[in-house]
C-alpha cells in the first residue's frame, strides 16, 4: 500500500490542482486534511483516490500525518505547494528499500551546542530545490519525506504543536533508532514555491522561533 498525507488551507486552493495532479497518480490513496475549510472543494471529485477530511487548522502542517497511525506500507508526507516529478515515489521506494530508513531530499543538522535560533542556527545539509548529494541529517523536511511502516512508525499524537512537522517527525525517528537520509538529487527535480507571496511556515516563524529553538535544544540529537 502506498499512502500519501497532505494538509492544505483555503488560501492555497488555486494551486492545489497542480499538486494533486502530480502526486495522486503515484499513490494508492492520499489522505487530505482540509484545514479550515467549511466544505469539500468541487475539484476533489476528479480524484477518486483522495480521502478528504474537514479539519481545523489548529495543528497546521501536522495534519499531513492525520491518519499515519493507520498506515501500512509506504507513507509519503507531502506539501500543498510542491509539484512532484513522475518518478518521485518510485525513486523514494528504491531508496527506502535499500536503506530501510526515513528518506528525504531536504534536511539539516543541529549543532552539538545550544543554539539561539532554530532557523538561523541549524546547519542546512540538503535543500529540495537545489542539487545535493547523499547526506545523513538530524531533521528531515516533512513535505518531501517517505518511509515504510516496517521501519518507522510515527504517531500523530506525538505532534505536539502546529507547523513543526519536520521537528516532531524527525524526533520520533531518532527515538526509534531510524536514520534520516537525504538522497542525491538534481536542481529542478521538484518544483516548489507555488505560493510565493503568501505566508509560509518559514515566513511566519522566522522572526520568532523561540518555541522551535527550545524543543530542538532540549532534545539529544547525538
């Protein structure tokens, strides 16, 4: 079974079709959390393998893991502002099977010391929109991550606050002894930034990341 999880908000409805067209043909089911919607968008009728849920935005991006506890097989956590290439899932599955760990193309390390800012103090090792080589990381970007439930079993209940999906997911992987590996990829393999000019998690929190900083400083990444 190949499952994808995604969360979206009404402000991103205009570009959602591009994203869904790219990822739904590659999975058996996509669990879509409609954060803050009061109805099911009409466009969802075109996607028979989408299981949509009306949700609040209280947990933000964590809702891409809304049904992860029920998943069995391959699971892909995805974002609503990325167009995924046609070989995205197949490429990840090969890497998951070969390495038996959490796979991504975006990730960072946390220095072995207290940092003053998560966003400014982390060490970026791989960026999904740039050419990068293989790299083990502490924290994976949850919008471009995949795993098999035989090797990693995250729980939605362990996501304690909104819009920190990368941190909560990676902490759970570390606790389970699961390595986090960013695989080699070329610039342009995926297309991001569909919502430029709109508020992103980074733009919202870059000047006040005190809570994120507290959490990563209080966790032993060694």
